[in-house]
C-alpha cells in the first residue's frame, strides 16, 4: 500500500527493482496527522488511482492468479539514448532542457572538443569508471571519467576545476535526493587548490562572486541528474518544497589564512598542503547575526550558535560557518580549538525528551534504533519527558568551518551533517 | 500517467515488459518545438547520461486461492501515520473477513533498513503480507 502522492515513485521503483507489475493499492494522501475516523473512511473508501474499493482491491491483489507478464524473468536493458546528438545550438539547448538534462538554466553545450579539453586536467583515462550514484532507493547508475567531464562542461567549469568535480562524483553522493524533506547539500574545499583555482573565500564567500565556487557546485547538481538519475520530480525527487541551494549547492572554500583554527581537512586526517573536499547533507543554512553581548565587550557567539541550532532537528548535524572575525573573537575568549567550541555546543544545546520524541525523524529513525538497544537512543527513550538531553546524539555531529571577508562578525548555521572527505589530488 | 507510459519514460522497453510491439523511447531524432533547423549550423554534442544497470526481472510470488483461514501480516515500515492506517485495516479484516488471521508488525530499523528476521517470520508463519509506505 502506498499513498497517492507516491504513485509514480512506487511504480517506477518497483520496476527498477525487477517488478514492473507489482500490485500496489493506493490510499489518499497523507495518512499522517489523520484521526482514526478519517483513516477508517480511507480504508472503507476507494483507491484514489483505480477508483475501486480499496479493501476489495487488496484482497484481489492477494488472490488473483498471476498473469504471464507477472511471471516473467530475464534482463531488461534501460535506454538512455544515443551517445551523441546533432542539431543546431539553439535546438540542442532546448532538447537538453526539455529532456531533464539541465537545471533549467542555459548550459555550455558539451562538444567532443570541450569535453576533451576538460579531460586534459586529469591523468585518469576517459573510460575509467569514476563511480556509481543513486538518488534514492534504486540500483545505482555507473559513470566514467568522460561522462563526468560532459557534465562539468555543461555546468561551465574551466578544465582546471575538473579534479574537484571528479572527487565529488567519485563519492557517489547526489546533491539531489528523493526524500520529501527537500535536502540541501554543501561542500567545504581545503588546500592550496583554492588559490590555484581563484576560489572565493573572502567577501561574499557563499555568494555568486567566483566562477569555481559557482560552477563546481552546479556541476554537482547536473551530474546528480544525469549520472545518478536524480532530480526527476515524482520519480527520483519528492522534496515537497524543493531547496534553492540545489541549484549550485553551498560550496565553501575555507578561509584558512584568516582562521585561527585548524583547517577542516586537517581535522579529517589530510595534510595542510593536500587538497580535499568534504561533503555535507541536511536541510539548509540559516543566517545568524547579533551575537549576544556584541554591544558590550563580551560578545558570546557560542550562545548565539546554540540559539540558532535550537530550531534545528537533531537528525542532521550542526555546521557553524563563521566569519574569521567571529573565529578570532572566540579564540580570544578561550576557544583555542574548534573541538573546544564543539564540546561547549554539544553540552549546552539541549532539548526535552518530550520534544525529541515528537519529531518525525525520531519516530522514523531513532525509535527503531532504540528498540535495537543502540545508544544514546535506547537511554533517551527510557528517560522522563521533562528530562533534558543533547540536541545531537554525538559530539561529532557538530562541525565548524571559517569563511568570509571580515566585513562583519557574521555567521551562518547549517542543519547539515558531515558525510565524507575526498582527496582532490587523487583525481588530478 | 499510466504504468505503461511511466515504464516507457524510465527507458524500460514495453516490448520486453508488456509483450507488445511497442518500442522503447528513442532519442535519435531531436524534435524541437521552435522549428529552427539548419543543417549548416549543426553541431554534435555528447549525451550527458550515465549508464543504468539492466533490470533483472523477478517473478512475483504465487497468489492464494482464498484468504479464509490464512494469516496476513500487516507491516508498518515506520513512515508516520502508516501504523495507524494499518490498525484500521486490521479492524476492517476482523469485521469483514473474520476467518483471516491478521498480525501487525513494525519493521525493525529505519525505513530503508532491511529486516531479514521479519521476512523469515512471515515466510514461516504467514501466507501473505501487506506493507504500508508513505506518509
């Protein structure tokens, strides 16, 4: 049984898993938040897709003999079209747009020449398998270095950016995901490559002010669509409202020179002189301004971070994106390392057990873990409703990066979980 | 959109799936709605798509001749509201098909996590299962 909103997704995912004729009965959508009387009316009513009585359809699905199609075995290939297309530039732009291959902005057309130029920025062979990707619960698609290059060209990347795009692609992480929660993605770039590519980590670091910041993130979304088959509304994308960050994601080059703390990639085991990209996934980024005490001589940014995080679900991690002015201020007040700041935030950003249990993420993910005895969920679910618990299960759910041009002691907070760091050097 | 059209858009060949003479979607010819066409200005560009795996068809499980005297499992996958809907379905079975034994189970783990122990239990003790997905 599936609610009507997921009709196409249910049929297509069943097909991708080998059962294109799966017998599915649909209910009205949504079922969450409905009273028992409303749900009883659903059950006693009709399947909103077929128009037939729902329960009779279920009984029929369980008892009607199988058709020959439903008994079929064998392999079915998937057709994604020819290797190339030939037409005028105008028509090709329109074709790519109409066939879901773009982000609905004009693209750079990927000719053999432009793709070859991109491929010259890596030592890896064009036909080498770079990775696999799926944007939901279906078998992942595979792609080569050359197929990544095609998408990098489309996004407007210069050839020298290509190793960064390959590193992202190799992670298999899509920047578009099928969840109804409209996920957002971010990447933190560290190492000398930031300067080599002229990335912006100063004034307007997160804005549209530098080609690598803009196009690397755009390439991530295009390759998620084309190489991972993501971003098809109703099929591989179900985000109810969508997320504006999905256009080119939050590409954050850390301002290592102005930061008083260890660069993010070094925290993850890389050397300072190495180049790495670290990926984050979550719900989005919100601004924070006006640290408590700013008008006195004791600004307390850590308390403001905590206030900001108190509106986030703890399912995803917390990412502090601090301007260097904020980081320097915190260091002057005793936070010598990012880890010290993180420890304070973990201890002081709390929630009641009652609030925690009422969150849908807790019900869907943490409660089953609690039933299995996994900590801290098992303990949290045994505590009284008025007990206070941390906002996040683990201290490692909080991360800190430094970016910005020091025009304001500004900061932003991401409801974003760190997922993985990838070597960029490996893809040069 | 009906199932046949959906599967065609997926790139699955209806000819192979449906036993009909229809062909899978083809991208050989580029159809443009603006009508601009000039062979002199043509360029060739590469397909940006990755490579999907072929799909291994799985034959569906044989059906029951009747549900009377059989055990049907109702499986809550954990999406909010799914369990409450299944409770109403259990009530419906008890009222309208009392000869059916209905067992309600919450699948272990988050939505997408496998629960082999439950599948084993259903195979051993049940005759059919209904899963509720969506919220």
